């Protein structure tokens, strides 16, 4: 049986990893994003600390993943790595962004990897602090605690309305041990996604619905925007559609008891306890477009960010707001209201590097 499992693992490794390099601007897949996370985490945890090669991990949502970039080599994280290398800092930069990720998702990933990073850069998405924008609840990827073997304490369980982990977390310990030593166990979600396009449990459920005639109707998708096309080059009707859609969620009063804010507090507290080096930053907005359409309330935005900043700074951490006067990106850097083009990502990466360089230089000392 052991020999059979070893053989299966060799086959799985050959099927999943031919030519793949996590050190070549790799990022999570666009769909079923977390299916590939275990292998990515395993690679990052296997990196040896080296003061001459600081490990930089960027967490966040679609702006970090690079929704409007042509490919993974043109995201701001990839541009950040090139900028650092040009400045003489041989940083190892990893993109852990995922479409739709919320602070709760970042919490579990950061908790697992904080001890394996010399610097965490955590992108915050402004409109997700509005409950109306969170269609999937307080967490986008509910499978993360199970997938990462991360314990869920009483506070997190209360905020996310999920079950807490029992004090004696045998399951988590066993899962982590199997993750390290059994490739098939760690990669079963990605393997199923390669074969069926989704995890096996979802595929089985879908087939059962087809057999019983209960398959839900598929809603038509909105037309996708062309990658790397500047907002100001779009048809005026398309521009109006983008701005109005964002305006539906952008003007709100943040609530002190909001799950996104509470999870941010718990994430910062966890990073503080672990003495992790982390910098939070508000994702850049296309202020030029939003202001020209008269849908952006600067005073309301500043009041909301002040509340977010207070949560971050009370734990001794830093928040950078890229939407304050003097720091904002030009409208030409954006493909829509929140995502940068290839050129915009490169511009943002250079600014972000200048802001984070002092943290990196401390790690890069020989």
C-alpha cells in the first residue's frame, strides 16, 4: 500500500508540476483560486531565511492578483520585484492575491505564513468594508481554515459565524503533518480542479443535480472588459456603467461592528503578537474618473479610512493610503475604477517600493 501511494504521488507530481516555478511571478489561478494554495504555501514555507534575499509576500484581492493585467508578469507585485532588483535588493516576491478575497481570508493566510516572511504587504479594498459589497458573507474562501490547518479561536468564530476549533486540535496537527509528507493529500483540490474544473465534492453535487433535474439556471455574465485597456479609452457608455456600478458600493458609513473591520483588528493583533513586519495599504482608486462623474465623497472616504487607520495603528502597524492628495495615481493608470493597467501597475510598484524600501533595506544588510 505504501509503495502504491509513493507511486501515485510521483504521478501526481509529474502531472501538476511540469515546468512550474513559484519564483517566476507565479500567482493563484483565476478560478477555484484556493485549490492551488497548499502547494504554494508549501513552497514558501520551504524557503530558507536569507538576509540578502528578503521574502516579501503580498496579500489582497483582485487588484493584487492583477485582474486587468495581461499576464502574471505585469502585476504590481511582479513589477515590485523588478524594481527591487534594479535597486540592488534581491527580494523574493510572492503574489497571494485572489479575486474577491476579504480580510478574513487574509487573516488565515497571514497567520500561516507570517513566520516565513520578512515583510507582509497587505492590500485593503475600500468598498469591501461596505456589507452590501460582500455577497459571500464575511469570508470569500470558507475552506481556508480546513485547507491550511489553521485553528479558529472563539473571537474569529464569532465574527465569521463558524465553528471554533477545539483546544486540542488533533485534526489540524494531523492535516499539517499530511500536508508536509503526502502530496496527494495536499494537492487533492488542485488535482480535482485540473480534471473536472472544480473540487470533486462540487463536481459530484453538480452531477447529482443534473441526474435529479434540479440543476440551477445559469445567469448571463456581464461582458468582460478588455485586459490592459485604459479607462479613458473606453466607450463613454461603458465608462458610465463602470463608475455607476462602483458608486453603488463606494459611499457608505463604516460601522464599528462590521465584520471586515473586526477581522482587520484580529489580524493586526495576531501580527503584533508574532512581531511580524507588515504594512497595510489602501488599494488605489481611479479618483480622476470617480470625481469627474461626481460620485466620490472625499470627506466620507477620509472619515472611513481614519477608522481603518486607527485599528491598524493601535497595534503598532502602518497603513498607507494611496488615495490621499499627493499620493493618488493618475486616471490613465487605471482600466476601470479599481484595477490598474500594465503601465499603471508598474507606476504603482515603483511608488510602493519607495514606501517599503526602508523595511527591505533592514533585511538586505549582509
